[in-house]
C-alpha cells in the first residue's frame, strides 16, 4: 500500500545524502517535496500541515545530534513525526477484572466486519482467552452463516438467533456467562452509507451490552472517506480504536496516516491479507520504518517464531552444520517458510534490501515447483540425491510437471549448500554438546545454543564462504538459484 510513498521518500532522502550541510532553503525544499508526497498519498491536508510544521521546527531547532549528518538528522525527525502521526504507541488491550471482556465491531457494509470479527477472535485465542462470537448482523444475507464458517475454522463458537439484533446481543452475553467464555465479540450490521437507522441500531446494541471496547472497522482502500466515516461513528458511539483492513491493497494509504490525527483514536489492529492469520496489532513505529524503507525486523522475527517450530528448527540447523541435511529437511523448512506469508512481503520487511530486489516480481509458485520436485522423489532419492541419474531425473520431472533441467538445477544448488556446510566440520555436534553443558549448569538454553569463538576456530571454517546466490560483492543474485521453470511456464 505504501510503495509509492516509500519510493518518493527514498528519492527525497537520496538527494539529501550528497549535501554536507543543510540551509533553511534546503529544508524548505525537502519539506515541500514531503508535503507533495503525503498529499499524493491521500493524507488529510490538515494532518500534512501539522506534520510539516513539526518537522520544520525540529530541523531548525537546537536538538542537533553531532554524530548524525544532515540527511540522517532529517530522516530521524521525519521518522519520529511519522510515528507520532500514526499514534505514537501500540494500543494495549486490557481485560475486564470481571469477565467477559466485551468487544463490539461497527462499520459500513463491505468494510470486512464479519471477517475481522473472526480474525480478532483468533487473536484473543492466541492470547490464551476463550472468545465467543455473537452474530448480530441479521440484515446482510448469510452474514451469520459466514461467521459460523469462520468460527469453525478457528475453533471458536458462534451464537446467534433469528430475532432482532439487540435481543441477539443480550442473549449472546447470557450465553457467554453460561459457557464460561471470557471474551465476547459482537458483529453488527452495516449500511452502504451512514444513516440514522444504522446509528440507532448500533447505539441500542452498545447500550445493551456495554462494551469495554468499541472498534470501528475501516477499509483502508476508501482513502479520505474513511476519515469522514470514523468521525461520524465517533460522534455517536465514542470509539475506542480502529481496525484498518486491506493494508495489503494498492491504495495510497492516506487513511492510515490520517485517521488517528483527525479522530483522536488509535489504530488498534491491522488486517494485512485475506487469510485469518493475516491480522496483527498495529505498531506505529514499525509502519513508519516500512514507509521510510528501513524494513521491519521485529515483525519478521515474530512471523518466524510463529511459523517455525523451535525444536525442529534447532534439529535442522544442527543437521545442516553436520552436512546431514536432506531434501526432506529442506522441504520441511520451505513449508514452514510459506506460513510466514508471500516472499515479496517478507522481503519488504528486511532492512537494507535493495529497491530492485523489493520491486522484483517474486513468484511464490516457484516454491510449489520445488515442493513438487521433491515430493516426486522416492524416500531413498531424498535421503541420497547422488543416486539420481538421467532416467530418474526424467521420471521426477514427469511426476512434478517440470523439466529434467529444473530437477538438475535444484539438485545442483542443494549439493552446493551441503558441500558448504560440510566445510564447517561438525559444528552441529559442538552446538549440541555445548547446550548439554549449559543445561547441566542450570542455564536456560536458547535456540540452537551459542557457538564460542574457540569452537568456531576449531571447526576449520573456510576463509571465504562462497554462498550460492551471492555475487563477488556480497549482493543477492536471484538468478543463481535458477527459475525452476520460470514464472511463465
């Protein structure tokens, strides 16, 4: 969503880096470009003006850090003001001292309330809670059935009945008390536009269930209209926060940068995809870093921790360092990598990733081709790929819908990784041995253990590691991995 804005900022800061010092006219020129970039991103005009004035006051002020050059100084100020504009801190969700904690979702039709009710229930469940979904949207056909289907996918019960929305909400509270549920999430009906009937209904439901949190679900693709909708709902309901949907879309992103400043309520959660797991708490500092092209390592690490089983990853790392890593292990790692989301999105989270790589069209179907090739092999072939000759390659290619050349490319790359790891001389055994020693001493083991400098030295690590996919300059060369049939096969 913020690609165009990120590109504009990258160009602005790129021109700054060539200057030894910045005059007031230089700062005015930079701020003019930043203002134009934000307005083109559909950010509210008043928000842009406040942002610009704040950055200028800091640039011309006395709080100059001697360790930073002018470009770094401006980037620092812009980053901090972006964080402030987006809300400053992550909204913390607390729980009622006397359960259940009640959450009501409101919004216009098509914003994604029902789907995000299920996503929110999944999030509460990941926090160790036992949520109940209440389907009080009796206006849209099949809304309750949609909620039941989504609830079944995440193992969360759904309560509804064919009466009226207010009665359903009240009965849902009674059901939560009866079944011992400690979180109630109430999905309400929407309209194509704001009208008095809609507002009266959500007000009546709110008065009946007295929610601890009232979240407005807003479609980020609607731009400036989202701010107007948020203001209208806030006047009637006293919102506690915003759930911003479709942040993975290709809109300009003005809603995300405007809603907190205009409405005065934080963005609590963000929906970043169609899957139920594509939902996370909104972190202003992380989004600001992504907009400025700084990446987001914290989110990347969290995704990895959620997707990868720590014990299995530790075993795989040890086997890799022992040179015993098989194609079965490789397949397991790729399948866990897929759980982290599209590769293009993951590249965008990596700091320092070249623009050419971030903008490259990464075809996730290439992973599927690799999976198809490996699963078309016999158990013996996956364990000992050296036995794969021409006739076996032809059979594997036929079974996976690829070509013998694709199979050969995969085997070549896998062999190079194995050869590289064998050069580390049994480092995996040393890691496990060190971890056992730490465990005996009562130390808390960490993922994979820690290799000491002396252990690494004894492991006879080659002076130069020729990693597949890296050129002589240490830059990523995607062509080195082959295209496994290419995106246009």
